[in-house]
C-alpha cells in the first residue's frame, strides 16, 4: 500500500536513479524498501521513515521530532534511524532498496556499497562525509553491511513519503503507535527479461562514464 497517497516504494525505487550503480531487472526483487527524510529549521526539525515490503505491505512508519544542527545532519540521522528500524524487522539475508531525496547521501551510500566489493575495500568514487555526521555515518555503514544487498535510489522530495513525517512530526506522531510488524514479502515473480537496461543513474549525464553494478 502507498503511504500518504504516494506511489508504493517499489514503484518509486524502480523509476529512480541509483547513483554509480546500474539498475538491472533483478533490482525489482528487493525484499524491503525504506524511505527516509530529515528536516531542519530554526525552531527544530524532525526525522521520518517509511518501510514497505516488495509487495507494498507497510512494515513501519516513524515520525519523531529532532533538533539537528543543519539539514545534512538531519538527513544522515533519518537514514540511520530508518535502517535501525528495518534491521529489527528484516532478516540479514534481505535485499534492501533505500530511497533518499539527498543527492550526496545517496551517492555516499552506493559508494560505500561498491567499496565492500572492491578487493582493497576502496570506493571507486570519493566519499565526503560532513564532520557532524561521522558517527551516524559509522552506524549507517554498519547497518548497510548487515544486509545481504543494498542500493540507494535518489528520489524527489515531493515524492518522498517520509517527507511529511519529518516536516510535521507532531502532526504524524500517531504513526509511532502503529503495531510493530515483522512482515516477510511474498516470493518474487520471475524476471521478464535477461538483459539489463542502461543505468538510470547516467540517464541524464550525457553518456559520460559507465556505472558499476
């Protein structure tokens, strides 16, 4: 089911770019999807997260007030929170799709994933982490490494179902009272094709550079 009238997370993920990582058909077989968002304003901010299974079943929603020093910290805190909630409800062999409306964070997540596949553990692209987020980034990386497979997609803020939760945590605080659910997705349907399409990450890049998978 979609949250707040927006498309299901799987649909958003399938139609969004995944920076630095190709987008093959098997991407459609993520077991869980987590969308996160963080907000910052002078009077205080908030963190939001929405988790769904592949078949659109809602696993959890979180809306909590927070006082981050800036927007970057808010985004990293929100992802850390969302991955913590997911880790408590998903098996370690799960394939996870992450949806973020923050360019640098989505890029850093996928670069960190690619680094785990490199013989020397080095990212093929530079990863620059804001100083104030370094502890949250450490927690994020630990959670990423705890799943079988992860990749992040960059979505627009107005499509992010976690956006209203982060921007109005008091208004949406009722979502925190929803029952805990440990839902496993239905078995994936067979892939329709064998040939992966070009990476959506490079769709608008003018053809420069080949994304890794």
